[in-house]
C-alpha cells in the first residue's frame, strides 16, 4: 500500500511541480521509511504531520490549492487560449485522478500503531476561502476539467494567483508581497482631479483600450504613492496586478516585460521616487519600456511613476552653456528632458496652502471620528505644521495619528 501512493505521486506529468511542495516531500519521505527502524519511521510520519499542520488545511484542500495555483503547460494554455487540446486535457485529467486518490487516502491507518489517534482529516479545515474552487465539492476531479480551465483563464496561475502586489528585483526576480499596503482612494482628501484622471486611464487599460503611462509629479508627502497603491483596492475585482520596481532594477526591465507578456493579466509597474543624477544611464532601459520597444509586451503593461523632479534627470546650469566641449550640447539636453515626455499623462501634486492643509486635517479627523473642538483642532494642526516640514497630506496624517487616542 505504501508503494501504491508513492507510485501515484511518481506518475505525475502535468502537475509534477507539486512534488516540490514541503507536504508532499515529507509524505514521500515517510512512505519510503517503511523499511527503516520504528523510530525513524515515526519521526518521518510526524514531520509529515508537522508540514501539513503548517498549511492550516486538510490534505485534500492543500492539494486543491496547489492545483489551482500551479504554473504548468496546462494552466498556461488554459489562461492564454481558454481551450486546451485533447492530448493535454487527457494528461491533466489523469494527474487529477492520481492526486484525488492521494487526497482521499486515510494516512492515519498507515501511521505507526501508537499514532492512530492522530486524525489528519479532522483539522477543523473549512475549505479554501476567498477563491473560486471548482474542486471543492467535486466527487470526480477529472470531471471538472472544463471548470478548471475556466478558473485558470479568470484567475491566472502561479505567483499571480497568490499575490496581487509583487516586487521586482534584478537579482532575486519576481516576488510576491504577502501583506501589501492597500489604502483607499477615499482616504485621500483632496486632489480630486488627479484621482479622476488616474482612474480614467486605469479603467481604459483594464478594458484593453489604449492608455498612457503616468508620471505623478509634485512635492513630498502629497499622496502620490498612496494614490497608486490605492488602485489595488479600487479595482480588487479586476485582473490587475501592481509590480513595484526599484530604481536599481531598471536595467533589467526587459526581463520583467518578457515574463509578464505571458499572462492575460494587466500590470502596472510602480516606480516610486523616480529621479536620476546627470551621470546615471539607467533611465535608458526605462525609456525602452515607455516607448513600447518590446513588441506586444507593452499591451498589458503600464508604468506609473512618482517623482519630485519634473524632468526626472538632474540638470545643471552649466549644461545649458554652449561653451561645453560637446558640439551637440542641445541634443544632450533634449535626451535628458525626453524621459519625462515619454509619459503620456503628467499629474501635478502641488503643496497645499494653509486652508487646504486644514481641510485635509478636518477630513481625516472626521473619518477617525475624533471628538475635538474645531478651533482646538485648527490651532494644534497649525502648531504641528510649523514644527514639521510645512503643510502636506503626510503632515496632516501624522498629526491625526499623534492626537488619536490622546
């Protein structure tokens, strides 16, 4: 019987990635240990129990999650085309049959005799929540193959199924962010025009219509980054992913673009605090993306960047001098300025004046339901602003945080 379940796992073809999962790895190690001494076999069995308990799911639900998230030739074809040819369908159905046999096994009966009281199927598991799961109540997993294809087409696969916010690093690649900051647009007081334009452009993008890259330019603390992050909450039911890109990874943007073009999802590349010194050349990789130089890859990718510099690249007065040794100095100036021009939309965030700052404070106080006299709130807000770095949305939020609960 031990060999039978090992054979089921060893026979996987489409879903072979699942064999790397810690639970299945521990299971296989335990099933192999039947010829070992009792202590070793018992230890491996409990390691399997430990790995499964870390998931918070029963074995069946854990396997279902792995299937729904797996990135393989079947799930990629299903997402991209919505249909799968018969040969691939049959292989996938066969793997599902094998995995269901593993999921339905009562491994407590195979456990060391002293451990039969450990009922792994009784973990208080309530199934997979927050996800459309065609296998949840299925008696026959292979019979749900069409629903599974529809799931992949609607929800993607692999890391994109697990995370809506990701981070790109030139060295470690694409990584998911488990608990991203997801503010709401309504949490931002003011800047209604900027919100409207950003949403209008994003909605066109999500509909597959022509849309523009966006540069959010203005003073620090005015809510530029928060507005971009809020798009995840605003369009939580849409096929949108936000990928944060660090400035030192811009040279590898072409690798990211090649990867993302294989998904049906829409991606916003979020570059925060974008600016360059005059001697830096990383911006040339960004220009290639903004120009759509990577063929059809730009159709599902937009760049939303924030900056405190209007032209992004630092300039000196001496750059404007025609006494410079370079003959075509005008061309050099234009190349530096042209990066910002690659953004089809530029949204300006000006520093709020005193009354606008106080309006932000008032709005935040009302949202927090703070019980404080209006005149006292006004006076303390102005005192706070004077000891900080001037009026801004960030200053207002920090002030409200300070007085909340006091």
